[in-house]
């Protein structure tokens, strides 16, 4: 059984009501598709961010254990020439300076990353708006 499809009616032959109906359905489809694109893009970016954060956290925890062992070794090493309290004070001060430098560097990296927004969807929507504006002016 074969179905026969009518050829689409040229736009100039459509009534105003038909044109408004077609416009509303096309706008609805466009908005739905843009929202789907934005959702997909944000999911992809979120997944990458989550994996990166998890790996960074695990690496940070392991580094913390290694750092603790090195701190203990530094304090014990300095304690051979200074009183134990002075050795611990010097090592603790150095660690606080290093922590401050790392925090400032990390904040700078976060600012460089930019906002989490669906850039492709925004650009696509802007192009669609310009296309609609251009066709309305004709």
C-alpha cells in the first residue's frame, strides 16, 4: 500500500491563519531544539568537570599523605639542630606560605575557566534570532 503525499503549499498561497500556525509550530520546535542542545552541552561539560574534580580530589588526598611524611621528616631533621618546637614552627610557617601561593594560583585558574554556560546553544539562538529579524524585514 503506497501513500500519496501532497506537495507543500507555497508560502504565498497560504492564508494568514495558516502562516501564524506554521510560525507558532516552527518557533516551538526551534525553542525545544535549542533547549535540547543547551541541556546536552551542559551535561557534557558537567561530566568532564565532575571527573576532573574527582581525580583532583584523589590526587590531593594522596599528596596530603606524602606531604605529611615530608613535614614530619623536615621537623625531625631541624630538631637535630634546634629545639623541637622551633623546628615545627619554622616548617609550619613555610607550609602556610606555600598554601597561600597555591590558593592564589588556584583562584586565578578558576577565573580563567569562565562561566559554565552553553556557548554553542547561545550562539545558535543568536543566529536564529538574526535570521528571523532578517526575514521579517523583507
